[in-house]
C-alpha cells in the first residue's frame, strides 16, 4: 500500500458486481490495490488482466495464476486482450490520473513539492516529456493546452512568458519554470495556479484525453451484456468525458433517434456519482477530487 493507496477501494470493486468465474480488467494497475481486491472476490476459475505503462508498477505484480499484468498503455486494451484470447470481459475498472508513487518520486517531475527535471512521463520510454512541451511548443500551442487542459485564466500571458524565458536559455527544471512564471503566481494562489499549469502540461505529455477517449470507445465492444464499468476521474475534463459517454455513448452531440423517436445507447448508469468520505480524504489526500461513476452494458 506504500506505492499507492487505492481510492474508493470497496465502492469501485463493488461497482463491478463481480461474478466468481468472470473475466475482469484493471486498466490502471499501479500498486495493485484494486486488483488484489478483485482477486479476493474471484473464484478459482476467474481471471484478471491488468494494464500499466509505468515500469515501476511492474515491481508490484501479483503471484496468482488467475492474474496477468500487461506492460502497456490501456489505449491498447482490445489489442492486447485479443493477444491473450480474450474477446469479451465482465467488468473494467479504471482509476485515472497520476498515482501517489509518481507524485512521491521527485525525479519523475510530477509534484510541486520537489525540484526535478521537467519530465512528467507516465511511460518513462515516451518520446515527449514536459521539457519538450515547455521548450519546443509554439506560443499558440502552449496557450491552447494551458487553457483547455489546465483551465488557466491567463493562459495567453503565461504562454508568452514561457516563450520569452526560454529564448534566453532552456527551462530545464520545475523550479526554473516556477521562477520564470513568478509574476503570474500571486502568493495566495501560487500553489493552485502552478497545479493547473502542471496538469495542463502533464495531460499533453501523456495524451491523457486522447487515451481516455480511445479506451472508452473500446469498452462497448469488450463488455458482455450486463458487464460493468467502474471508473474514477480526478479532474473535470476526464469526468465530463466519462459522464457523457456513459449517458449516450458519445463525447459530443446527441445520439440519433430512430423513426419512432427512440434512442439506442450502449450503457445505463448504475447509481449516483460516488465521492470519497471525509474520513477517506483525511487518510488519503489524493482522494479529495475523486469521482466514481459506474455503468452497465446494455
């Protein structure tokens, strides 16, 4: 549990409505907390496949004949399940965002608490790092990602300042980025504004929105009728995509109606939005912004 304290553990696994002999997927393995709980509820004929692109997560693999850990980004979900002969599953769990471990390892560059090289790659072998985004993206592209992914108020001014600062010398570390943007960081809001900037850069580095969309589109085909999605999001961009997709199987617009005015949708919502209790937030601060949504395949 030191690697990553699983958020909404009971609620998320309860949401899968596990069958003892079912086939399940944990697409964000991390420290293995959710996976261990799924295995606890599976019978001897059940199967669990887990995905994680982070090299560090492989050290947490579980010694269980019912378990398979796949070192891949979950955008490749269908492809790699097919490799193992799996065409349908009974439930899919996703706990999106950055793990506690990734925040706590200073050199990964995810956290505001440490000075580190600008990295932020969830996959350490990924080609694009935060350094690349900060030092090579055009001012227009920087403004766009800060506004869209970070919902940063003064995205235009901050993008211009980054371009100005890097023209003198490259911005190599998290601290150099903070210093370069100092005039945009009022003392009473410094942490919040920096968090928004970090979030925007991280989402771009890891293509998190594109990955989430690709993943969600695959769940329709993979889930058996009655199979469950149990998905935790940590920021509004993710949660809006998940909510909309569960509602009508689309990311924008409305589904087409048939001749009789009826709409066919792939999922039905199960229960209401679930958020962590105050007690859980006290013991696991990462849980504070978590939103769990559960859906069933129709």
